[in-house]
C-alpha cells in the first residue's frame, strides 16, 4: 500500500494498470477511449469534488454514474459505514437492515410487495428476466434501442434488419441462440411495439425499458407511451419490467414508477439504494416474487447479497434525503438553473448545443438539431465533445467520459460550486476554440 501511495503520475498509473487489467480499468467507459484521453486515477473525494494522484482537484459531475445523490463522503453516511464495519462487513445471514431498506423501497413503490437484494444492477435485471421467463414459460424479451440494462447476455443485443427479426449480439461471446430471443424496437415508436406484440406476443416473457433511458443520451419518454407499453404487455400476459437502476430514488422518492404513474410487474433497482456501495435489487408483486427460491422454482442466490455495508449506506442515504425538506424539488431547480446557464455560455460562443434534463440528470449534445433518440446523435457532436472534454478536464471539471453519458447533480453541488463550474466551463469553451484556430 505504501508503494501505491507513492505514485504521483496518471501516466505511470495507467501503464501499470494496463499490465494487469484489460484496458487498465474495471469498466470500459473509465478508460476514456470515447474521449480519446487517459483517465485520472482518483485517490479521494469529498462533497462535489474528487482528487487525482497528481493532486488535481475536479468538480465531479459523474458522481460514480449516479449513486452519489448526496455527494462524496457524506458525513452521516460515512459515520454509519464506520460503525457497521466495526460490527462486521459480511455475515452470509439475514439482517434487520435488509428488512428496513426493503420496507423503504416498498413504501415508495406501491406496486412492489416483495424485494430481493443482489449485488449490481446487471444482476437485478438478469434475475428479473429469469423470473419472468420462469413464470410465463416463454423465452422472448422485448427491449428498446438505446436502453442499457447491464451486461447480461440476453440484453447485449441490438436491433435486427427489420421489425420483429432476430436480434443481433452487440458483444462477442453472446450465443446466437440467446440473441435471437431478444427483440429490439425503436424507442418511442408505439405502433411498432403494437405490431410486434400482435405478431409475436405469445412468445414474449417480458417487456423491459429504462425508467428514463440515460445510457445513450437522455431521452425521457411521454407518459402515454410508457403507460401503453405497460398496458399492452400485461394484457398479453407478458411481464412489464421497469428498470429503475438509475431512476430509483434519483428522479424522486417514487422514481419513474411514480413519475409516469405506472404499476409495473417487476422493478429493478441499484445505484442510489446503495449510497455508492455495490448493490442491486428487484421487486414486484407477490404473485410473481413468490416464484423465487426458497418459495418457488426460480433459483437465484448470492454470497454477498444484502451485504450489511451496502444496505447501511442505502439506508443512510434515504434517511438524509428524508431529513431535507423538498430535497428533490430543490435539486431539480438547481439542475435546471445550471443547465440554463450552461446554455448561455455556449450561446455566447455560438457553440452548437442541445440539452435535456429531468430531475437531477442532464445531458449535453453538441449539435444544432435536437436528438430525440440515439440514432439522432450526430457524429460531429461526439467528436466535439471529445475535444471539449479534454479542455474541461484541464480546467477542473470532471465530466462524463463519453458524449453519450449523462451528467449527475448532487446535493453537494452548492451555489458556489455551480458558479465555479460555469467559470471553468467558459474557460474550457474558450480554450476549445483557441485550439481549433491553431
């Protein structure tokens, strides 16, 4: 450990990491390949700021890709984690902490009767789909272009050549037999969904969609569209799965279920419910969740499921949110104000920009025309973002390392920090254009 802390160069760190880890990272986007750069290796974080091994300070808008709605190292959360670590880090046995967090989730999501904890969003979705297939005795899954549900085989699939054709694996290692049982439809196109369900509905075990598609841009859907997906799925005997790994306790206490007035059969959770520690969960109506072992014949288990550290962090996060009056309304207002000010900076320099935001998430598309689905994101927007990202990092803004990723606000992004962000962003934009002129 002493040798690790003596390293003071990101370049040395990435070279060392690349010798022992694919791409030098534990998750692909962290490699900064999408922005043609090298990652900063982080040594500590506090509030809205993170610090790399070279001593640079950044205002963080990644927030661990969503979980840190309170900011980094929130005092009450940290204190609870220390206390729990002293009591033990893992038991492999039930705890009342699990019961309390499950009760909080169920209270906020009326359609959910029972909850099962797992260790990641991917595991939650994988388990929910297995459950849907076990209940319906059907194989086909319907998902939507641009929605990400983790790296389970059946969900790493892109659209085929036409409506209701076989899906095509978007990753090596996904068996054709698995990919062909996943249908991928255009996001927001209700007619194509109806057509597929008319033609192949009797094969469909589950229809799954993100509460707010937020992994290839940010694309909130119309309420009627989401409600129709749910209605048609349920009328067909297919389970409607709402993926709330990002949106759960992020866009409001009741997540996307409340926002769209939905009553999904199954819901998946992650991120905020773990307060920055690894966690996932899936829940739903008792008639469906009762099929899970030990009550039913759909098997799922995990050594670290319901880990007391992760559960404690989740409870501490939700308690802190509860104790702050109008927490979500305030955070949304601050997010909207920041986005408006960002737009003003870009307008000042005649820099093309389209923005989208919902609650405490926002997204910047550096193009002249709106993008309402992933296929409408322009190549020029991706290239421009790559160059601007370099300048933002130099100025001390830690922005998502991909043009497709969303920005996350937290309660730690105070007015002073937001003002400093705008100053740094304007300097980054100025540097961007100065660099282009060279």
